[in-house]
């Protein structure tokens, strides 16, 4: 009987992880497309700008951005390049160590985040939030945080400033 329970549990785990991946692969592009059409910036760009806005000194090293957005430093470099070209961010060399480069939010980037406010809430609600109550979403975050705690991440880390129901791009917008 113990083998059956384990097989059933493993099947449920597999199905749950597959569902999480499907939701991510279907919902995130819908949100991204809406942001691109209505704001003129991608979800990833807004995510990075929101992280810069929340940062203690208004700047982040590429490795810090990579950690916060859970993307490779190569992807961060490309993303920062796009934002710099469009005037939403700039690169600043560290005065203490010229090998360290910071991404810094520009005034134009801050204005883009402000313009994104009225679009992001409805886009996030329409494509995801409307399916759940606020307490259900908070509970999902708590449950997923158990997994991330051991995997070296923390959903609540960036929400400690008083917004426990949001994350990354959703939080800063």
C-alpha cells in the first residue's frame, strides 16, 4: 500500500509542476503582449525597472538583477542594453571598483513605471488574479515559498516593504 501512495503522490507532484509550467507559459505571454501593446515595454523590462526603483541606492549590479529576476547575467545584459538604448536606464561604473557596473533607473524609466500603473493592475487581474481571491493568492505564495526557501529563493523577500500580495513587475507597477 505504501508504494501506491508514493506513486499517487509522485503523479500529483508531476501534474502540479506541469500545471505551474503551463500557466506560466500561457499567462505570462498574454500579460507581456498586453504590456507591450498598451505601455510599449515588456514584462521583463518593467520587472527590471521596478527592481531598480525598489533598490536601496537606486541602482543594482548585474549579478543582483540576475538574482532578483532569476535570469542569467547574459539575459540581464541584453535587457539592460535595451533599456539604456530607450533611455529608461543607464549604466554607471562603480567609483571604488571599475569592474563593477550598476544599472540605474533614469527619470524616463520612472515615468514609464508611472504610466504602467493604470495598465498593469487590470492586465494582471484580467489574465491571472480574477481566478482567485486575494487570500487564495496569498496562500499560494506561502505554499510556494516553502519550496523556494530551500531552493535559495524567497517570495516574501521583495514584498517585505508592505506589499505581501505581489512580486517583481507586479509589485512595482
